[in-house]
C-alpha cells in the first residue's frame, strides 16, 4: 500500500508512506470511498441523521435555531471566516514558499482550501438560523475536512474546541472569546503533541492566548485586547526563525529550517490580524 501527498508546484521534495497491506487494512482500502482525490465503488448513506447535512440544495439543517442575538454573532463569525478565506488566498503562494524551505510547500494551499470551506459552512449555518456555537463548529468541521494534512486537523480541532465556549442562545462576549482561545490552544497541543519551542503554530497561539486572556481579565475592551495580543502573535511568529522543528514532517530537515519562519506560525498571525480588522469594522 503506497500513499503519496499531492502538493503545490513550488514544493521541494515529496512525502511518501509505505506500509504492509494486511487483511485488516485491505478491508478499508477496498471499501467504497468518495472524496476529492479518490473514488472507489459507490458510497451509500448510512441512515444516521447528521445535523450539518442539507435536506435540500442550499439548505442547511441545524438541530436548534439560535436566538436572534446569537444568530447576529453567527453572522459575524461567518464574516470573519469569509475575510480569512480572502487573506489566506492572497497569501497562498507566500505561505507555500515559506513551507517549502523545510516541508512539502503545501501549507498555503491547505490554508486557502480550509478557510474557503469554513467560510461557506459558517455562512450556510448563519443563514439557516444557527447560533454562534453552531456556526463556529460548522466552520471548524469544514476546515478540517477540506484542508487536509496536519494543519487542517489542528485548525479543525482548535475551532471546534473554541465553539464549546460559546452557545446558541446569547451574543458572544469578550470572556467567551478568551475562553474559546484557551480551549483552542489546549486542543491543538493535545492533538498535535507540540509545545512552545517546537517551531509550530503553538509558538504563536500560546503567547497570543496569554496576552488576550490577561487583557480581557483586566476588563480591556475586546478590540483593544485583541490588538495587544496581535503584537505578541506577530513577535512570536518572527521569533520562530530562531527555532528548530522538533515535531512533524519538518523535523528531519531542521538544518534547512534555520533562519526561516514557520509557515503555520505565520498563517496564524495573519489570521489574528484579519480578525482584528473584522472586530474594528463590526464595532
């Protein structure tokens, strides 16, 4: 059984996985499958009710309608995802170039695809009357499903965890935002096994979370608190030049990584900056 990653044109190298094909794996390899890059056989619906599956074209079914206030927040979240998608699309080539220094060079492509899918899912949820928690969770699910790779899984885990700090009955508060970022950090670290100093997005997320939580606890308005935390995120992203990767696919190429920023850290800092612009426009 051979699996190969398809990456962007500016990649430097490839990633190849080899493993023995035993009887247990063969069942899954031959099972019906339908996704972006692989179709085998014919898939059938399982009959299980999935809340995010459309009943009709263009219509998203949600388990529970959000309140008017929470739906307002859901629409703001959808707007944030839409702006993230624009920012990641614009930065796709640069993020790919940074990632190619010691990786596959596909980070920009993954972030662009993931954010675009999240924007669409959150928009559909908000328009269907969902509240803030449901809209954010829908975005996280779509991001992980479409982006693929390690960064897609981590962003999906972080966004889903953050949604647990929100609810569908009231408008999002600054305290909930701080709690959501803290939950996202915990989920990302648990999922990826990285810690501060390993040259990953955690090196930005951790100082950003600390700065944001400290400012919110001091009753700083959300926009100002986020702005202060952005400064910490930007500085941390730049500081990854001095780190060597200790986890992930970049670890074997640690020498090549020296002097270059981590792509995941850079894209996260870009996301933080983009959301700050949304907060400013939304008042």
